[in-house]
């Protein structure tokens, strides 16, 4: 049987590199990893890396025509929530227009599109949102991701939308940090920091999100799925958990309300995603938060 071809956008990012890890274990799948600039994944064997500017419609069409993927997993996005408030044109170009291009091409070229979305499409008035809850974004980032979902549902013939929350993990040559690495380094170095107690989430291990993408891609699952962690807690409790696991002191951390931070973009205070549907229909099985922190940090104290 011919090998299935899977193309990943944003392959230099955290999720993109975890997808490369996963697909390199699958001998029956040909992986095409794409991204801007040079390949940052440590190993260069067993897959193809192709530079591709996701905002260049002609180039995207050319690359997709060249490799003829059966599935495209779209992880590339502008995810810095505050930056989206100030750089609205860039946000629209990357988070909406690029998605529209992929959705249209998925119908023209007959590939399944797996698109990543976010809990930030919600206004954060209740815990554990399901796939059918009404969206009401508070930020420009959240609005752009909701519009992207509409691009997928309107223009793609075969698609999965995976909504996720507060993704954490570690890979080689990371372009940005995440909550678990920030917590570990802040606590280890005894830095003074403010940590909010009134934002609740279901943090998602990057390996688990990659598993969710793989399951949706391999089954060409149709519809929206919440793919997140199973533990529901606030950010202060999350940092406290890291401190407890590594015997760090919390003395230098100030417990504050998010209203005191004056962040340019509003964050939904209470989200978290109900993963019942993904468990049942995709066979999604996330790690616990404790397991996830151990996978990311292990026994190291040198990060």
C-alpha cells in the first residue's frame, strides 16, 4: 500500500517538532515538514523539510502540488495574544487569510485539513467548554482564531478543528517559552514574579496535542474536537505544582488578580476544555499534569 503523505505547517514550533517526533516513528507515513527559514529540528533524516511561507498563496499552492499530501496539519499561527492587539494586519494575514488559502486548496486538491484552534474563542464565563458551546472572544487573537474556524468550515470539504489550551513542553532550539518552563526557571532562580490566581485552564502537554493531531489525521475525523489536558486548575496552582515537585520555594511569588496586570489583550478568566468527545471518538488519552511536568522537566535542574 502506498505511504500516506502528511504535510505539517509551522514544523519549527513546539507542536510542529512534537509532530515530527511522532511521525518519524510511523514507517507507513511520509512526513513533509514545512516552515519559515531553516529547519530547527535536530535530526534531518527520515522526512523532508521544505521552506514555505504560509502567507504566500502561490508558494503554498506550489508546495502542495509538489508533494500532494493526503493530510495537512496546520499548526502555524500568530499566537502572541498581546501582539495581535497591536499588529492586527499581521494577525489577519497569518491567522485568517493563510487558513482560508489552505481550506480552499484542501477542496481543490482533495486533502484532509487538520486545523488548530484555541480556548480563547470563548469569553471565559464557565469551566469546561464543550465543542457546541457558543463562542464569544474577548481579544483580537481570539476573534482571529474564530474567523479561521469559519474559513475551515466554509471552504474545506474534509476537515478537523482541534481546540486546545495553554500548550506546554520542550524541544530543541525553542523560539519562545511556555508556562511550565517559565515556572521552573522562575522558581529555580528565585526570581520575584506576579502569578494570577483567577485564570483557570486545562494545560496541554505538547506530546498529547500531537497525539490528538495524529488521531484526527489518521481517521480523517470530521468536525470540532477539544484536545487538551485533563487537569483543571488556575495559574497559581500550576506554578505551585511545579514548586512542589522540585522542592522550590514560592516565597518570591506574589499571588495577584489578572485585573492588576494591565495586559493589552483581555484573557478569558475561566476556560478549560471538556475532552469527552475526543476521548470517545478519536481515542485520545492525555497524560496527567504531573506526568506531563515529569516528561518536560524530568529530574533536571539545569534548564
